[in-house]
């Protein structure tokens, strides 16, 4: 399947490559290493020696992992989306269990006790604990992020035409879809605060991928970072005021209702206050 949503990271390639120093919080490195140690042998046992664990979706007890049937011999085109089987990884205990054995999904996230599964055609289904599965929404681009209550999730939505414009919306467990942000170009990578009131997303509407903030009611979007920057200003190195966007919504976690922690690429995590726009790398200590 061809990729329907353009990566906004491409719009800041010059900046992010200039900032790609290998700085990682030691605690993050340990978490990643431990996940590999536990998931890799479980995947080989369940799916065979050619299968590879390639992606983590979410955090903690309800983390999901994507499994590729095998690494292709030839590099895939940039507009190809690999289809995955899904396993659940319980980070506290290390337990790994198969959720969806077929290689047909792009993403998965735990939503309360259920699992939201996004297939390669943009169909979002909810698999309940009793095994029943039902369609929640169609033309979903990805970037699934559940509410803390587990009663809905925000996501990137695909446009109805053949273009690459996307919007940000919230989908409840009854399948109701509400668009929260739909500016020109790409709005994507949403997340929602633990109190369920604030939605933060990334937009390329100013030509530089930046954080924007809106409300769960879909109020007017406000640019939070990189205000005043234009794409040409990033060539030759990012200015000191540049705040990198997240690589995906799957590596975001809220520390409280105001502070979001996210993966800015190269293993480097940042913290941002979504009220003030203040942000800085979260390097941690040599713990």
C-alpha cells in the first residue's frame, strides 16, 4: 500500500540532521535495550526466525509492538508502508503476548481494556477483551493516541480527495469522529493531555513543522513553537530557537497536564510545556 500521509519530518530535515548528536537519556537507553531483550526471542518463537520486531506503540503496561514478517531483501520505497502483526508488551513484567497474528496492520494502541487496530487501508477497528471486533472509523491516517480514560483516541485523518492534506480528529468508542484541526497542508501527530482537555499536534502550515495546541472542543489552533521561522532559515543549520517536532505520537508521554515528553529523533527526548511553549532536551543523568 502506498503511504497516504506525507511525513512532516521531511520539512525539517536540514534542521534535525544538524542536531542529530547522539544524546540519549540513560534511562531511555535501558528501557529500549530491555524491550529488545524480551520481545526479540518471543517474536522468533511465535512468528519464526525471519520475523522482526520493528516498532513500539505507546508506553508501559499497555505497550504494543509491531512485527514484520521478514526484512525485505531490497529497501522499500519511501511511500511503501510495511504491514505488521501486533503483540502486546507488558513493560513492568516483560510479558509478551500475540494480539493480532496476521500481517495486515499499520498501528495498534491500547484503549482502556481494548485494542485499536489500524489496517493498511485506513480502517480503524476496536478489538474488545471478549474478542469481538468492530469498525470505528475509516480513512484514518495513523498517529493513534488514546485518552487517559480510555474512552476515545486522537488520530491523523486522511482527506477525502487524492491529495496529501490531513487533519487531526478525535474518535470515540461509538465511532463518532470530530475534526479538531484542519489547516492548509498537513496537521498530524496529535496527543491529548491526561485531563482530556488539551490536544497538541504538529502542523506544517507555516512550512516549518511546529507544535500547535487546541482544545478537545476544536477551538482555534495556536502555534506553540518555532513562531516566525520559515523553511529557508533552517538550511545550513537550525537556529538556537528551533524546537524539533516529534518523530511520532507513539513515543510521547505526559508527565502532567502541562508537560509533554517526546522523541525528537536520534534517540533524543525533549520536554515541552504546552502552556508556555518552553522546551528543552531531557538528557537525564548517568543513573
